[in-house]
C-alpha cells in the first residue's frame, strides 16, 4: 500500500477498537503500516492480559537497547521524617490527610456526579465502539522538569496542571454551560495507581493481570489564573499521594468481588464511572532511543479505552513527553485533535508563568494558613483530650535534637518551626 501520514495511522488505531478480538486466539495483534519516511508498528493487547506497568515492560524487553538505556522511572521524593515530626503544622496536616483519605475512600459511592459537560458521558450505556485518537507534538521533558522545580513539585504535577488548563480551555471554547453554572465546577478523572510493592518482573506470571486501583482525582478547572492552576493542582496531587484512598478502595473492591454477584458488581462499577468525566494514565518510557530489528524507534504512544468519554495518556520517551487522547463517539462530538493542540499550547503558557515567577493571591495564601492553623488547633485538642499532648511535646523535643545533630546546626532555632 501507499505510505500514509500520521493522521491515517491514528485513524487506523481508532478503527481497530471497533473490532472485537477473537477469544479463541491469543489476545494480542501486531500491525505494520507503511508511513512516509518509515513504518508504524501498531500493537493491540487486551487489557485482561495485564495492565500498563507489565505490558509496557514486556514490550521494552522485546526491543533492542543500548547499554545505558533503561525505562525512565520517576524519582520518589524521599520524605525527611525528622523534619516532619519537628513541625506540628506538617504533622497535623498529614494526620488530617490520612483521615480524609480514609473517609473519601469509604464514601465515594455517595459523592455527587460531575457537572454535565460536553466532555462527559451522560451514561455508560451511551458508550460505542466508535473511537477516535489523536496525539500532540512532543514536548521536551526538561521543560516539564524546569516548571516542576519552579513550583517545588514534580513532572507529574505539571502534566496534571496542563491537562486542567486544556480541559477548561476546551469547555470555554465550546461555550459549555458548566462553566457558568452555579456552584463549584467539578471535573473528576480516574487515575490508576500501581499496587505492586516492587518493580515488575516479566518472568513471573503472578506479576501479570491488573494490579492497580483507580483513584478519583478532582481537577481544579474552576481556576483560570495560570499560577493558581499550577499551585492548586500540585496541592491536589500532593494530597492524593499522601492519602491512603488507593488502599481503602482496593480493600473495598476485593470485598465487593467476593460477596456480590457479578451482575450487581458490574452495575456498581458502571455507576461509579458515571460520577467521573475522564481517565488519565501515564507510562514512563526509555530515557534513550530503543530499536526494533535494528531500526530506531523515533516516537512512542499508547491509548487506553475506559468507561468515560475521554481518556488521556502521557508517555515519556527519549527526553520527550508525548500526550494522546482517545474519545468515544457514541454520545459526543468531542474533537481529540483540539484537545491535543490545546495541551501543547497550554503547557507553554504555564511554563512561561512558572519561569517568570508564580503569583499567588493574598486571599489564597491567607485561606491556606488559616486552614492549617485550624487543623493544628484541632490536632492539639485531640491530643489533650486523650492525654497525649505531653508525650507529643517530648517526642518533638527528642526529634528536634536529632534533627539539629544530623545537620550539624550549631545555633539555636525555635522548637516548633512553622
């Protein structure tokens, strides 16, 4: 056949989702398409085989790599527990995040659904087999790191902030009524969290299957100011990372699978998906080029269908970040190419804001500190009620001594550092 452009490849990917896989044969397919300047390898794997963590690892093992090439893994920020313990504001905040995560995990089924919008399915019954995909132009990973460093956050924080601005811009351009509706605008995305305790081992059959939990996360699309978008999204991401919600949902899910009938379990699952609007997942790829049959892979992307109108996918590869979008055409006329175009443009708007300096309104700063001191006051009241206040003060004092000793601090500082 004649070589095709990128748009034709994306059209082919969308069409493959409408064709059910034959369960009597292996649940994967591989297609080779001739493209302008090379070829495209389209691999389709049924999600029942495994989740993104293991399947991507399997694909990387099949590729040729140089000696210093390995999948990029996000560096987890090591928490300084001594610094946390000598700071009552942080201790009280973490305690409330723990309790709030437990409460949210137990009561999510009772939460109100998202505001109706052009990016939300009215019902999972409206899902169809007609899918369209699109991807944005690659963005250098170092720019995401620069913006993340400016806000004291991570690459993921900046990605989620960019997605927030992208969704708000799409709704605004389509004059969606949800932006002018009374009350707080809510847009929830489901975020898969890997529940494995260590890195995946593709040689271990027990590592396959779906070992993740979907955690709901509200995006602050009510924010319009770029600085507020960046900082509020970072706050939401930090709360989600510190929250035990994923563990609570995992436990509840296992209990439900064991005691409920398959029909009732499916009804509850669909009901919960209707509360949200989107699905977002990211996969870290190799930091250096990889090769297939001696040919360098110049671009890499993946798409995941879900019980929502839009799924957003992010993948890093060879120093770049790629953003893709898959939309369902059963109940909407969503244009994924606009969403990917907006993502590219909104990132550089947020990057420019972060580079020039984050501006936080005085009212927002005041509200944050008032909330934190209220939590601190309540935390001390609880300790006093259970006769634990003196123990906490002594523990803090001991931790402060170790904290100063480990950092060779030779001058006095206040015991309680805000």
